[in-house]
C-alpha cells in the first residue's frame, strides 16, 4: 500500500535580500579557510619540520684484470676505484648518508668480489681512505686463480735415485 501524493510548491517566497546575504555567508568562510591555510602550513613546518629522507647509495663495480697483473696490483686498483666511487656518490647527492660499494674482478673468465666498502658520510669526511673502511674477501685470490702464481714454480725435490757404478 503506497500512498501517492503530489508535491506542492512551498508557500514561502524567497526574498532577494535574504538570498544575497546567504551567498555572502557561504563565501566568507571559504575565503577565510583558503587564506588561513598558508600561514597554518608555515606554522606547522616551523614547529615540526618534515623528516629528511636520507638513504644509502649502493654501487657495484667490475674490474677486468690486465695481462701479467698480480693480485696486489688488482687490489690497489680496486681500492682506488672504490675510493673514487664513494667520493662521487657523496658529491652527487646531498641526501646520501651511507655508501656501500662492492668491487668485483674478472680474471680469465672467473668473477669474484674482492672488497666491499661501507662508510658513512661523517666517517668518510674524517678519513677519506678506502683501506680504512674496506673489507677484503680472503677467498678472492683463489677464486680468481691467482694462487697458481705462487705454486707454479715448485722447488725441485731432492732426487733419491742412485747412479749405477
């Protein structure tokens, strides 16, 4: 059972003065709200500024060994490359707080990490030397086949054969 009724227009007649006042009443809070947001934003930034988004720069370097190069020379080149990469990372981006660098070497088809450098900006500022902050991988020498250089010239053993008389 539904009741159907016709909607009759209201008997209240709008006054033009009231409608103009109503429009102004709606506009004034909107203008106040828009004008007050900018000082409110400055106030909140002054009291509690946003947190700086610092991060760690990660760099992977690969070095090819040169012909007739020994392991110590490769380590020296790896340290120099790591030092340059760390300095470049700190110089390029002011938000970088830490640097993590891994230097890998390729020698006759084998690739192994030789050193890793992890340093923060204050540490690097106090001592910008890769040797202070580097961690060396001990097994890299054997993985890159540089152990053969040490054992390639074995000392001849004394012969136990006797010569016939």
